[in-house]
C-alpha cells in the first residue's frame, strides 16, 4: 500500500473564497506556521493574494517550511458564457504560479488547478444547500455551456502551464448533488478534466445520514477521481439546517463541516480506498470555517491526530 502525505488548506483557517464573509482573517505567515506545527507537509494556495503571488517569494515561503504546493481553488461562473474568458485567464495566471513552485519540497508533486463553480453567488442554491431539488438545476443549454467552459479552462491550463485540472463539486454551487456530479463527468472529456472528491461536500450535497454514501461514491466515480479532500460532515447539523431552512453559510457557522472523526465519514475506510490507488500520494484536510470562527490551530492538530490514529 502507498504512503499518504497529508496537507491542509487556508480554508481551515477561515480563508474562504466567498465575498462579503466578514471577520478577522489569519495571515498567511501565521497560517503556514501553524499548519507545519500541527503536522502537515502540504498546502493549497488560497485566495489570490493571500500567499505571495511572485514566484520567488512564494517558493521561499514554502521552501523554508519544507511544504509542497498541492493546488489552488479557482471559482468560475461557468453557467454564464460571458464569464468564461475571464475565468480562463484567471485560471492560467494561477496555474503558471503553481507550476513555478513545484520543486520546493523534493516530493515532485505537480499541483492541480482546482476548478469550481462560483459557489455562494446564486441565491436559490445558497438557500437550499444540502437539500437541492432537480428543479433548481441547470437547463440543457446551461449544462452545455457549463461543461464546455470547464473543458476550455482545463485545456488552457494544460497547454499554458502543463498542469491538470480537477473539478470541485461543492455545496451552494451548481455541481452539488450526486447526479449533478455524474452529469458533469458524463459531459466532459475524461482525459482532460478529473474530479477532486471532497468527502464532506459530497455527504452534505447527497443528504447523507451516514458515511456509506461516500464509500459508494468513491466506487462510482473512481476513474475520474484524481485528488482527495478529507472533510467531515455532521448529519445532525444538516438535519437542523433542513428543519430550520438555514442557508449554506448558516450551516457552516453551526459546524456542519466538523472536525475529522466527529461526523459520519469513515476516514479509515476512505483512506483504505485511497491506498488502492497508487497515483494518489497526497490527501488534503479541509475544515471549512468562517473567519474568526473557532480555534483553527487546535482543530488542525486534532484533525491530524485523528488521521494518525487510523494510520495516516
């Protein structure tokens, strides 16, 4: 079985991509220091400008901590054709930065461009995260536009920066439910676009009451999963969200994405699946929190301890 390296991401310290989310944010230097102190050896880029955007400076920040850059989350409003050109340009810019810092730790990992919908911007999807119905989805024309845009981003990133693109299914966006994930994969080239499988977002988007759905999804989408995000999910919080009609951000504030081992995802079984895939050498822990919420360093430490307790 392969050895798994473990990273963590800026979102676990409250650095989220959503506009208008208040609260005091932890700076890049502190976040990276705490990430290393709590036992992680890789990270993602975070919002553009959170980490240095000049290659030499970013490379130096990673190298002095012996960190590997795993990828960068890039939201694009793919439903709208007029957003595609800007999304491609932004993706290529970020991918070139990622490609410039691939040798900081000696692990020779090529980071991923993590493409997503511009989540959190469509009111109906925000209001109904975790309980989306088919009527809230894309029309046939919108599906064609969305899939074409995702492929165009992935093609440009590969041609201009030499990096592969994975799509991030995500609550409060248009690719949330299991069937929406399946539709996007069916409509896109498997040689061009992979999937980053996020255990917590999948469980929330599927309306899971236990972790079996996550394991079934790993089997269902196995050939397209190129990268893994380990995130836990608390079904009791999701139940309250359904009963109280909470929107996505309220559910996050109540801890729907809890610390690893405190929700319904069986990470021992997920890790066992990952180890059967020799191309998977890295996993990324995420615990989405709002700025100023909780004690990110201590949560990161407990999350790492949980993975150690199951042999990761």
